[in-house]
C-alpha cells in the first residue's frame, strides 16, 4: 500500500515569531545567491532590516486606520500617515 503524502499547512508568516521570520528570509536570500556560503551575516542583517521595516509599515498603516475609525465624523480633522 503506497504511503500518501499529507500536506502540512504552513502558518502565516505574520503569526511566526520575529526571529523565525528573519531566519526564513535570510535563508531565501542565501538561496537567491545560489547557496554560496560566506555571506550569512549579510543575509541575516538584510533579512532583519526587511522584516523590521515591513512590520513598522504595517503598524503605521494600522495606526492611521484606527485614527480614522476613532475620529468623529464632520470634525474637519485630516489624518495623514506618519512620516517615516
């Protein structure tokens, strides 16, 4: 009787711990470079920067959305995203 492969559902990257998201992105960068060793630290630092920047942008967007929800209608208040 042949074994059946079962697909394991991967968790959404946003729900993974920060270090795991960085680890996965660093590995992607390593693979993109053709699996060449010697730049592991560069891959990690670049992945860390990318993940942190994406997280900050998501937080900024969420902050603007929350501000819009909490602003009473017809107040004449203009909400703009934070510069960053």
